[in-house]
């Protein structure tokens, strides 16, 4: 009889502390902390029912707002202009490294052409 209300109070207290100020409803966060701690059984139940904006409701369809904002932050590499610019720079650097070998008449150690007689 003592463990269940204690566990409920601890859970509600930690949940309240981890909730941002914008997600609390009806009262400031500090008031919710005092309600949870002072009204031992009723306080945690009221917090769980009415104290917090719940984003994940049962039966909700589609991604949550957090998932939508995360999805907008990440871009596929082929759509990311910075990534494409870095590929162009890498390609230009590779071409610049190859040109000295071409100017020597193809006498590159990796050159597989037979010598001209």
C-alpha cells in the first residue's frame, strides 16, 4: 500500500522536472512541483492527467511535431548543396593532381601504355 503511491509520486516528480516550461498547462512548473510533493496521492494523479501537454496521443496518425522538425533539419546528400560543392572541390583537386603526369608525356608509373619504338 505504501510502495505504489511512492512510486507514482517519484515518477510524477521526475516527469515534471523533465518537462519544459512551455509544455506545462494551467500553472507554472514550480507550482506543479509543490503540488506533487505536498498532495502525496492526488498531486501526482492531477499532474499526469492535467498538468502536461501530451504530444503522443493514442490513435494519433502521422509524425509528431518533433519528428517533423527533425526531418526538415536533415537533407539527403544528393539534395544538400554544401555536400555537392565539396564533391566538386574534391573532383577539382583530383584533376589538379593528375595534370602533372600528363605534362610529362605520360611517364607516370601507373601508365600502362607500351613505350613507343
